C-alpha cells in the first residue's frame, strides 16, 4: 500500500469542473469531476461521490488560525486544473488554479461537468471571454452594467448656499484598456478595480446597491452612498480644505455641540424667515455694518444690544431678482414703501425710538447726539454754548419764576409817596 504524501507516487494531472463547494469541514474544498477519470453520467458517479479537492493558496496566505485569504472563491461550473497527490488511488486531488474560457452553452444540470444549479455560465455571457468586462475595457463590445448605473444615479445641479451656483457629481473617468485593469468581482456583483491604463489610472470599489468610491488619475475622489452614512470618531477629527467647501442638505440639518467657535472675515447668512413666504432676507455682517436686501426686519424692545447702533433707519439694497430697488424707510415714517414688484416694507415704528434720556455716562460715550425737536424732550435738557454759559437766548420766556425758588425773598422798590414801583424776587435763606 502506497504512502499518502505528496509526490511519493509522482503527480497525475487533471482538468475538471467544480460541481459542489459546500465543504462540511469549512476548508474551502470543492468537489471536482475530472475529465478522463470520471464519467458525465451522474447515475454512475453522482456529485456526492466525488472526492473533496484541497485548494492550493499562494505564499502570501498563512492558511492557519484564520490568517490570510478566506476559502477559495470558485463557483459551481468553474473549470480548474490540479493534480492527484496520491497518484495511484486518485482520491486526494489538489487544485492549483482555474481556467477561463469561452462558454458555449448554458448548464445542463442532468449531466456531469456542469453546474448542478444551472446558474453558470449565464446566458448573456455565452460566446464571450470569461475575463471581467471591466478588465476588457469594451474591447469585445461588451459593457459592464455598473458603468451605466454610475451615470444614471449621478447627482446634477446641486444648489449651493451662494445664489445661482450649482455643482454636478463628476462622471466616472473609466477608460480601461485591456490588459491593464485588474478587477476582482464577486458572484453577487461587488467588485474592486485597480486600473493601470496609462493616463487613466484609477481605483474603484463598488457595492451592488450602488454605493461606491472612485479615485481618478488626478487624485480626485468621488464617494456616493445610496443609503445612510455613519461615521464614528472616538478621538478628534481634523479636516483641512484649502479650496472652497459646499455643504448642501436637502432636509433638516441638526448640529449639537458643547461649544461652537466660528471665525470668518465675512459671514453671509442666507435664510428665509418663517413668517415670510415670498421674500428672502440676505444679511451681510462685517465689523461695523449691516446690510439687508428684500424682506422685513422687525425690532422690538430689548432685541438689539450694542454700544454703537443707532435706530435711525435701514437701507434695502437692490436685489438682482427684483425689478426695482426698495428705498430707505426712516424710523417713524408715516407710510410703508412699495417696490416695483409690489413688495411692501413697513417703517420702523417711532415708538421704538428713545423717548427719554434719564442719565448719560459720558465716560462710556464718544459721541452724543441731541434731538433737534423742541418738544421731544421738554424741560429735561439745556443746551450749552461754547463758553459753557447759559445765556438768555437759550432760556424760554418765564423759564424761571417765583414758584421755582426754594425760599422766596421779596424786595419792594417804592417812591417817596410809598407807591411800589418794582417788585424783585430772589432766593432767600
């Protein structure tokens, strides 16, 4: 009886077809019907009677303790080449590789040397090289289904926060030339590409659902997620964009943070107020200015707190979407202003203006503007001239009378007959 170790009895080579890959030992073994050694008559030699063939893995796979590649990726109907390590008994086949070809007919599951599940070869791959269509680059006129799928789902005309600006998802730069595109595709339709076609070098990884990423020859990356995307970072996250960044959310954007710090030379906020259905307000904030285009801004008591803001009026600039400009509406104007499109801008109510000046801390004020009205602040303010003297011209008639003196002393000027000629009132003790 011969010893069962490799090479003792020499090697007997075989070519065969995989008919079963459901290895009960989970070693990646397959059952192979070998040409010249087994009949195609499954009644004489059923698939279940074929010996299990071991797979020879490459040297970059340890093939122990779960390390290296997973069990071999062969399907029923795959043509293979190998040898019997027990040359005499031929019960210990070893597979060293697979053999692509040109399938001529679909599977006949009643006969041996066929896929017993009648799945492979697929009918649309008959009379076609078994090499992946992405790898062939259309040299035989056949196109991979993923190429059209990528284009059909490509997003176009995505709006940005800047008016009238959009962007398109870049189209795939696939332009593979055989034999430079190296492709690995699974039976369900997942695949990886490492394309070395000169000038069109790419890397792509594609999920059958349509999620993929692709890196083109210039280093640009396109990532499309057709479902939801989850990214969890347990440390810190750092993103540096040296160009511009556009972030568009078609639904709700929620941001929660303990602290938000924002630094910008200029901040433009484009938003629509809840109570405005036909207009959009654009406010541009810089260090000392506030500019508003179409819309209505309402200020109420306590809304605005700053050291250098005067509610005298506000200016509405031209909006490129309007036929005419909206003019300045001063505080306390008697009527609204209507632009060329019929949009109405209400004036700021005079009630919002300060009506009393109880005290003024000049240590904190660089400029003080006094009202011009003679009735706005009655009996509360007095104007000083350049010499800090209250002159007669600054005082109204009867501004000070005897009733305004705290203690009254009266001087009577009389003539020789005792008649009072003049009465003089003054402050007493």
